[in-house]
């Protein structure tokens, strides 16, 4: 269980770093607006999910 926590934490931190690093280059609809549920959250989720898959692939 501890290993899964660290994998998830690394994936979320890396995914958010990537998303917020490229957010300004994304279309306006894919940019997250604070305090709203929007498509930016969905894009951020998918980036984190891809990072989680990569972390599992490496291990």
C-alpha cells in the first residue's frame, strides 16, 4: 500500500507540473479556471493518469 501511495503522489505531482507548465499554450477551453469544474480539470486528470501509467511502466 505504501508503494502505491508513492506512485500516485509522483504521478500527481508530475502531471500537475506538466499541465500547469503547458496550460498557457492550450486552447482557452482546456485551461482551468479557479474554483470551477471545467474541461481544464479533465485535461489535468488525463495528464496525471498518463504519468501514473508511465510510473507503473518504469517500475
